């Protein structure tokens, strides 16, 4: 049900504190017919997991595409009947995570970079 493989995603943002513009660009693994943007992870010889960094990556794709996200995990070691696990991540939950957790951290990072550049130039 994949309608687009490896779509480029692009978004422009502004820090809340200093109005510094920044851009995020990324390449998701797919967009499917269910209008999900998705990321596929291969978990060779590991257990099923939903690490924060994978959810954060899906969150960025969700925000950049304005779609629900889907984290697909593959474990070929489990055999054909059990080798895929799918976690659907609704856009409204991803927007909440973006607003409260991810963007504030990115804003702080961008502002600290700007401070460094200013100290070098000044």
C-alpha cells in the first residue's frame, strides 16, 4: 500500500524566544495509501521496541508532512508469520510531542548556535 517511497520532507520554523528561523529537512521511508508517513526499522536478532529516538524521528516526519505516522519494525528472525510489527502514531499525539518536547529543545539548540556564531563574529 506504498504510494511514495522515500519522500523528501521540508519545514521552516522559528524559535519561540529569539525569532531565529531554521529549517528541518528529512527523507521518510514511505507514504502509504492510508495517508501515513512512515519509517521502517530492521531489528535483526533484537526484541521489539519503540525507542524514543524512533518515535521522535516519526514525529518529525509527521509534523513535516502533516500526516499520521507509522513505525514499521521488521524481524526476519521470527519467521514469516511474526516478522512485522506496526505502531500507528496519530498526528494529534505527534503534534503534542512536537510542541511540548521536541521543538523547545530544538529552539534552545538553535539559539545556542546563534550565540556561538555571534561570539565568533563579534
